[in-house]
């Protein structure tokens, strides 16, 4: 083996061809389409991407990152997940690791050097105990901001639990008033058609447990609209008191969960960030996964994510 100036060690292609191949891979909808255009087999394309990502990570700077997002994404079947760390300022994936627990969260934080970690001010995440615990261990100065979308999703789930329970009870008495109404309680009313909005307003006029649960859920939206942390704290106390007095167990459970994590909710007023960007990145990861028809190898999955979503300097020096 001889080191030559026109190819990388162990590379089967010239540097100029790798430059061309990287551009084609980035431009194509799928790796298989790029392979067909270039007359490459899949393994050759994978090796080109592996080397490109390795170069990009070696050149990448992680200085000055202040806000990050931590999220999970499915990998294989069942409860098989990966954890993803995103730079919320530049909209790029920083690292991917197997799992979605505290250990995977710690591995994500270890992407940074201790000095770089101290520069991070806030991290958006869902209310998973794993990522929060990892952050408190690896980056205790970071303000944890619980993801607004996840909070809303849990309240929606509580409303639906109340609806299902009430629907079963009313069905036994021959009352079908809640039949087919699931989506009405979960959607934003402004997105309903005129006909469906009228039907929803008729339901709200009835003395339903589901209506009470829905009002509690909708009232929490006002929390995010407060002008500061002290107003937010006062609003939360009033909302929490009202939620507990509903005597609806799913709503009470959701309210207690929020009270337990109230610090992460109030941090939003100091750092108004969310995982909306992470959700956008997640949808693009899902697109990569669907196009590839899934991945058997985590290493290949990680390479593909960082190649397309890491905003890395991938090209070799020619």
C-alpha cells in the first residue's frame, strides 16, 4: 500500500471522484438513486459517506453552542430507540447514540468537552426522566426547558382518557352523545370545519366530564403567554388548583406531573425554546429511514443522519 496524493488511505476512489459522489448523494432523494446514477454499489456509497462524516466531525467546531435539543427517534421495531442531540441555533444534528435513557443522554452530553459543555445555557427536551437526569449529572448549569408540544400531548391524552371512560358509562345507559367525537376534543377548534365546529359547540353546552377536562387543557395554553416567570408561576398555581378540583383522575394525574416538573416549565420564560426544530429534524430522519426501508446497523443509521443533517464539511481536500 502506497500513500498517494490523489486518494485517501484505503480509498478505492480518487479525491475528485469522492467530491463528485458526495454532491450527487446530497442532491438525490435516496442513496439508491445516487448509486444508480453513478454506477456504484451500495457498500461503496456507504464507505464514501463514512469517510465524509469522519472528515466532517474532525473539522467541526462545537464552540459557542448555547441552546440544544434532546429528542428520541425510533430505530428498529418495538421499544428500540436512538437519542439525538441537536444544535437549536444552527439547525443541525450534533450526535446520535443508541437508546433513550439516562445513559444515552449522558453519551450525548459527552459529545462536548467539559469546557464546551459549560457554555451551553439551556436544553429543550420532553419530560423523560432519562434526559433530565443525564443533564443534571453532565451539565448541571444547563436550564432544562420541557418541551411545550409534549406537555400539550400529555394533556390531550388525559382528555381522551376522560372521554373514553365517560363514553363507556353513557353507552351502558343508551346515551351515544360522545360517539365519534374523539377528534373534536383533540383538534384546535379554529381548524374545524363550520359544521364540525357547530357540533363541537353543542357538545360543550352539555354538562360533560369531558368538557370540563377539555377546558382545563385549553386553559393551560395561557401559561405560555405570560410575560415573565413570576406571572407564569402565579398562573400555574391557579391552573393547578382548578385542575385538581375537577375530580377527574386523568386530569389530576397530568396536573401533578406538571407540578413535579414545574421548574422546567418556568425555565421557558428565561429561555423560550422548544423542540419544534428537533421535531422537524425527526421528520427528516424518518424520511431517510423510510427511503432506506429501515436500517439493520446503527452505525449506518448514524452515518446517514450526520451526512444529510449534520451540516458538516464533508468534502476531501483535493
